[in-house]
C-alpha cells in the first residue's frame, strides 16, 4: 500500500515524520505484512461490492478455519438467529450477517493474525497484542448488550485502539524501551510525544491510514474522556468511547486482581452515560468477556489462574526431567559403543525417547527388504504390544508423512495429526491402528541414503499440548546418529577397526 498525506499528517513535526518514516521502513523490511495487505484489499472490495466475479466472501471465509468458526458462531448467536433457526453453512451465514459484518470480523482476525506472524520474539509485543484482543472481547460483549447494528465494527475499532502501542513494540522495540525508562512501564504514552514526536494514538491512526482502512474505523480509534453525550454526538463518537473504555478495561482485567475489578466498576460508571448502557449491563458484559478471555488467551494472568499455572509448572518440571533422561540415555548409548548390536542400540533409543518425551506409545519399525515391508518389532506403552502385528506396511514409496520422513532423512514432528487438511498425508495403516494420537514424531534411520527403519512416538489427549524444543530435536538426532553408526559397523565390519 502507498502512504497518502492528509492534513493531519502535514501537521506532524519533523521528529514525528521521522518516526513514521522509520516505522514504514521497518514494516517494509519485515515484509510489509503482505498477507494482511492482501486480505484487507479483498475484504474491503467485497464490502464495497467490487470485483464480484473474482471475489467471493463465502470462499474467503471457508479458506480460513478460524474465520469460518467465528462467522458460524456469530450467525447462530441470539443477536442474529431468528426464531431459533440454525445456520449450518457459511453461504447462509453471509446472507444472515451481510458482507459488512463479516468484513469487520475478518479485519479484526486478520489484523491480529498477521501482526502475530510479524512480531519479533518479544514478550512485551505479545502482551500488547493480547491486551488488544481482550479489548475486542469486551467491546463485542458491550456492543451486544447495547443492541447496536454493528458489534463487529466495535470489535475492530477497539482492537485498533491500541495499534500505536502494538506497532512500536513490534517494530521499534528500542524506542519502547526508551519510553519505559522515561515514564515507567504502563505509562509509556506520557513520554511518546517528547521522544517520538507523536502520541501513540497518532502513530496508530497514521498506521491505519497507511494501510487504507475505512475512514469510520480510523475515526473510531481516538481516545475520549467519559462524560455526558455532547451536541452532535454520533456513531463514530460512540465507537471512540467504547474503544477507549474497552482498552482501559483490558488493562484493568489483565492481572485478574481486586484493584482491577474496582477499576472496571469505575470505568462502567464513568462511561455509561456516553455509551447509553447501564453500568450493571456493562459489568455483566465485561464478565462474559472475562470468561471468554480465560479460555482463548494464553499470556494474560487472567487466563492463567493459580491452579492452571500449577499444572503448567508441573508439565514444565516433567519436561525438564525428561530432557535429563534424554541426555542420560544418549550418554548410555555412547558408552555402549561397539559392544552393542543394532537391535540393542535401537531398543535403548526407543526406551530413551519413550521415557524422555513422556510418549503415550513408542514403536521401532525395521525394514524387511526381502518382503518389501516395514514392520514394528518393538513397542512401549499401554496396549503397544497388542498392536505390533497390525503395524506393517509396504516399503514402496507413497505420498504420506512416513515415506516423506524416510525420503528426507529428517526428524519430523506432527503437532496436530487431526487437522482435516493433513488427513490425506496419513496412511491407512496409521488411521486404522494409531489414530488416537493427537501428535507424533518420526525419527528415520537411514544408511547411505537408504532407509533401514524408523522410531515412532505419539501422544494422546491425556498429555497437554506438545511442542518439541530445539534442544529436544538435537538430542533425538543424537539418538538417531548413534543407532545408524551401529548399523553401519555391522554392515561394514572393517569400519569397526578404524
């Protein structure tokens, strides 16, 4: 997108203009969020009724599973569902909601999705993003209680309300550190005009215009102080008031403490006259948003109550202990050295992986060239031995994840084996025997580029979400190298004497 100068931008100081030029340069350097830009153009074209032959809102929604789920949930909500009629297809949801409502919903989701992709690995940036999401949740519930025509528009405006903070933390972290040093954490905005030449709100509005967002959304991004409705109070003023209150509520809800609850009550009382919603209804809407946030957010203390944090800590301790098992197992395999046979070394690798990664089940598959098959010879875990006779498949190449791992000779970790889009890459023998697994890892064993077998481990729903770290991948590769080295010595005895 090209940046167009407006009268507001002409008033920027030289320092402020330099800040914006640095921001645009940082965005370009990181790809200018091309996915978001394309999504914005397509969605806005549909909302304006342009390019109807090339663009279909239904197809766009269906291409995004998260957006599909959100659209169907909204279409079946009490606000839109007439006489209890169920909406089961996206095509019907488009008719019920209209392209404008879906467009606003899509804008909010795509903004957060693309910002998260472009975010450097910074805890501060992630916090600001989740606070923006929380503000959107509050705005949606309050707008629903006010029976407005466009609650989705309110959601997007509230998410965008913190856009300036998000952009600075995402793309200019060194400037954010200066703001915190000057004004203190949580009060960065007080020093923005002096250090950046612009307020954080101005940076957010300039970014929204830079992206070409609709004028009504940009107008709703300004901060307002609570009070009675003044003369000429319009829809954009209402959006600005809701965005301001929702953003402040998100900050107050973040830590889920008594001080935050009191601050939310004060905000409800202060903004009720301007929003035209009774304080009690605002508080009820905020409570609904709090429940939604506790499920959907990940970083916020609100979403991590003591019992949940205790469970996460227990899992982390278990993973740390598991890594020690992996390291100890690798050391044992090295010590075994030339005295161990390939079968013994494979058994040690299987047990080390099973215990070190807390797998539900683990199997060692060996290739039988005479029969042209792979077959599981060893298994660990509940019911593993009973499955061994069924874990056999042809060694002829087939376009599935196992043959892909063997062909690439790389450790492959599948985080979500139940993803419908991934189903075609799972062979029939796996679906018939191991489909209870939610995720799994494949460690190929190849000698001079030719597969001789592989080690497999999986996790079912009883284990929390699994993410293998770089250290764990490295240890698994060490296991693989030790097994392959033993196989190579057996295949070429002369190497053992070298």
